[in-house]
């Protein structure tokens, strides 16, 4: 029977070379299901999962419990130690195979694979950086899990198109994702919604095989709402860059509504979990772990903060600094905000030189350019227990401000101002004309009192 099945496979492949894909598929579908099942038994997990997306017939055949039980036993028989701890099924009789609903062993295979992978990446994420408070090997974990990101675009008529990632750029605490639009997108006014999904690919055993993946929703943007309050944060001779929400920007060609590229910036905080643990329609919900209360400290929750700030672009890092401890006295709370000063304007010893000018290179298919006075800011604020309290990664722009009387710096002064629902960041710069470089002369982060009260169970 095995020899006959191999012969069928061989004849099918030869016929496929001479025929169109449609005629080859029709020929395959005309075969008895027993022969098709035998053919499919020669496939590995990734190929079998891929073929299930061809049509309804192959979906049913590729869910066969006997096929997946065979793959399950072959894959996990090497885990002789710790079978019970890993929840592995050791033996199963044929009656049990047929009694189970179709697809049971397929789901069990991927559930077990996910459990084993989860143990691996959790170990990989255990080393924590003392500077950022984040896992040191986030990028490595993402790559090992074969994670990528896809963008689903829907127009106002309900038509959807999926864009594969054009390129990505990892930095110390975030990753920048970019999709070059080309001709596959409607113009900016016609886009209804954008959905960002983390995609975990099954590692293919067959070279060149493009495997489907498990989808985890990470963001859903209503373009009609966000476009009305979009903020232009930079431009050059070709494109105009608009910020629609903190982690999402879109560039349109100058003088046209057509999209040049779409950019998301994702902070590393729980990025592996957000990219893998959600569903195709729901985002991952981070379990809240509240710090212990301290009734003996009247200013509990106002001190012990640690801040890491990085400025970077799509090519290089411009600045990366950590500041601690930061605090705000109870009497200094103003307008519902606590103020944490990392760099004081009056303390010259704290002022920090930038490694380069502030600019944002972009590339879109055959075109490229540079948006001046624009970059990406990544902020990681940790509480006194060195747990992430507020994490932000967003494109920002630097605007000139009227310089007050200054006996220290004669050059022009600039400001980067970031704001969301509960956080503000102000960065002040002075342009050193002789040195031809920027100097960071002020850095303050403001956090809403409501956020502090919720986190520390206080009532400021």
C-alpha cells in the first residue's frame, strides 16, 4: 500500500507540472478519500496545516485524528522524562481515535507544542536588564517563536486586504514596523479600519513553504475617527507623516491622499505575550499585579521611580539614558499630575549630549527620504519595585520654541512634547552651534494622580 501511495504522489506531481493548479486540484479531489488520507500521511505538521486551507474537502481530510495522532507520537515520544508534568498523552487505542471529534489531535498537538514553546520563551525572558527593567532577550524570543506582524486594511465598502510586513527595526526597548503601501491600499480617506495582528508561524520543514499562522489581535484603529484628529509631525519633499495615535503613524504622498507607508512602534513590555496570547478578534489582557500597600508611608507611590528614555530612528539610536530615583512630594502635585524631573534645566551636570541630529529616515519600495526633527521616543517608567508602571513608544517631533534668557546656551531651543490619557513627557533641547549638535537640557515626565492611586491603592 505504501508503494502504491508513493506512486500516486509521484504521478500527481508529474501531472501537476504539466497541468494548471486548478486541474491538479480537481484531479486530487477525484481520488477516493482513503488514498488522499494515505497521501497526506507523508506530510509533516506544517505542510498538513497548510494544505487544510485549500478548500473544505482538504480541511476535513487534514483534520483526521489518525494523521495527527501519528504526528503527535512521533514528535513527543522523545520527551520520556516529565511526561505527566508536560501533560503528554502516552498511549491511545484506535477506538479512542475514532471516538474523538475531528481535529481533536490536531488541537492537542498545537496545544502541547505551545506549552513547550511557552516554557522555552519564558526561560528566555527571565534575564531582566537593570537599566530598562525589561527582558534582555525579547528580540531573540520573538525570532525563535517565528513571530511576525500583519496589517489588515478594510475600506468603506467592507473589502479587506492583508499586507505582509515590509521591514522591521529593533531597538533596545521597542520595534518599529513598516508596511509599504504600493498599489494594494485605497487612499487615506477610503480606509475604514486597520487591524494589527501578531502572527506566529509554524516553522516549515519544506523550503519555500509559506505556512499560515496563529493570529493575535494587537490593535484595531477606526480610521474615520482618528483621521479627524491626526497630527502632522513631519514632512519632506515627498511625504507628509501624520500621527493618528501614540504608536501608529501613516505617511501620505504630498499633494495626494494615497498612502506611502504605515508605521507602528511597539514597546517591548509584554510584547511576546501580546503577539501570541490574544485571539484573532481579541487583544491579550495583561493580568494586573498590584504592589503591596504601605499605610506607614504618607508619600507611598510618589517616590522610588526609575526612568529609561531612548530616542532612536529607523536606522540608529540617538540617545539612551536611565534616571533614578525620581520622586514627587505630596505638596508638588498640581493639576492632577505628579511631576518627576529626570533632567533639571538648572543642573548643568545632568545635561546630555545627543549622539546625532534628530531625523527619521524612511524607505518605500524604490523611494526613500528623511524627515528632519522627527524620531521615535521609547519611555519605560518603573515603580519602586522595578515593575513596569508606564511604557510608551511613539513617533515624536521636535519644534522650535522661543528661548528665554539663558546665560548657558546661546543657540536655538527646541521642545519634544508627548501626551496621552494619563502621561506627559517634555524634553527640552539646546542647539550647540559650534559643536553642531543637540544637548538635552530638560526632561520631565508627568503622570496622572488617578493612575498612581489605582496602582498603589492611594487617594491623593
